[in-house]
C-alpha cells in the first residue's frame, strides 16, 4: 500500500503557502498527544478541504478570513493571518491599503469596536514589519473613489477632484478627464478609479456644469480650453495626458493647439473637429428648446442619442440617472456651452497637434459617428483610431471595460 497521505500533504502544502514555513514548523513541533489530532483535523479539513478548493484565489480567501476573524473577535487568528498576508512573496499578498479596506468594511458590518481593535493590531504588525506609516492629517483625507475636492483660484472658478495613485508612490502620468455636455465629473468615476491605480487623476466640471461657476454666456471653445489650462497649471503642474469625450474631446483638441506645453498625450472620444451648417442649425434649435421648454425637454431628447437601444432597456436606472443629471443643469451654463460648441472648428489645424493621440469612436454613435472621429484621426499625425463595438455616444458608460482597456494600452506608449 502507498503510505503517502495525499490529503494531509495537500493540506500541509496549502498551510505552508498561506501561513509560512516557520509557523507550520512551530505548530507541528509543539504537537502533543493531546493536540496532534486537532492539528491533523485542521490540516485535512480546513487547509485541504476548504483552502484547497479552486473557486477563490488566495487574495480573496485572505480577505474573507480577515473579515470573519475581525467580526467575531478571533484576535489570535486575525493577527496570525495579518502577519502571513503581508509577508513578501506570499501568494495573495495583501497591501496596507487592502488591510485598511477590510477594516473599513468590518466597521460597517461588524461594528466600530471590532474594527478599532483590528486596526490597532494591524498597525502594530505593519510597524513590526517595517512598513512606513507616515503621519497624515485627518482633515486632508479624501475618498479614493471620488478624490480630494477643490476649486481653482481663477475666474471662472472650476471645481475639480484629484485621485492620487493608490500604490502610494510617484504617479506614472498625471491624467485629466474632461466630460461631455450636460454631464459632470462623475461621468468618469469608473475610469478614474481604474487609472488611479498608478496615475494621478484629475477630473473637473466644465464651466456652466456641476459645481463650477456658470458665468453669463456665450462661451467659446477657446475659453473652455483656457479653463482647462488654468486648472492644469494650478493643480497638475503640467504636462498631462488629457482625455476628453464629446465636448471634452473638443476642449482637448483646442487645449493641445493653444497650450501645447501642457499636454503630452490625448485621448479624443466620441467627438468632432467641426460641425456643418445643418449641425449648427441643430445647436440653435437645441438652445431655443431650452429657452422655451427648459432642461427637462433636452434631457429627454439626449438619452436616445447617448445610449443604444439595448443599453437603455437593460440599464434603465443608469439612463434615468443621466436624464436627471441633464435636467438639473444650469440652463444659462448649458446654453452658453451650446453656443461655444456650435462654432467648433479645429479641422484645418489638426496637423498642429504633435503629441501621441488615441481617437475612440462608438460603433452606433449617432451624434459623433465613426466617420467623424476617423477624420480627426487622419488629421493628427500618427494618431491611433479604434471603434468600440456596440457603443453609442457615452461609450465610457456603455462599454467601460473596453474603453478602459483601450486607454490603458495607449498610456503604455506615452512617454513618462
């Protein structure tokens, strides 16, 4: 007969991988006739029977164990698993930020006293491990999913938020995201969170939108670009990768032409370089619609242009949110911006954009069709062009994973 106990060996293998050789060697060496059966039991049933299942990766399992042991006040186990989880080279290694998120979740679902004890233990262990925990001002703490909010000192004052790179080191790039007409900076929440993994990300509300000033119009695209330039000089300390969608893409083009020293890369999504006479008449009609019937009428009209039929049917709550966002816009700010966009024309100047550029189009976008975006890509030297299948106008909301994937691939080619 084969005397090799496969289940016990598998459990021991998993136990060593997760807790480390030193801990397992110590436990086995300290086993007695009283405790050996228990050691064998947890090796077979916990470390092989449960940890040996393929459904969850090691990182997820560690997070689950830490959450449960914190919630139940199993502090010896909690401390054991924290030490193991932060060890260099361990499978599913957790970062201090991972531990922080576990404890914040525990505070909500298990109570602040449990999370407070867990925080104290984790802090002690991190310091013993030599992890730097610099002093921080609680008044300066910002939500990583929304960033640290601020306003520019210039007039009009522009509201913005900054997400620092989550790895805690120097950012690979500083990236500015510029939203579409009728939206605000929350349009970028998903992409901004993705990019902030290793970049500094700045999102802002265009003048006349969100929390930014809404001076009397009409505006010009040049003024919108100057707003972005002032923001970059004040907050980013230039040059940046500038990503704009629709109106934001128009601003991006003008920014790169008017303030080339502030831009080192462009992503232009679902946008245009010029409007023909029929489209300019359409802008005039939209302005009159706002004046006669208010923002709600424009909001209703925008949804079929922004989102494809399938998306509207399967994501009704998302569509409703953006309908309410447009309906809540400052009418004067919206009209002033429409007056700016109807005069958009960078077509003949596109060759003057001399930075790496990615142009993204939505396959079924009726507002800025594929051909319109392709024209921009042809006009900018060396520009890349991609089409997102099944995407309409707000492609970053309809196809977030595909949009982010294209952007991340492009950023690898932009010099740091």
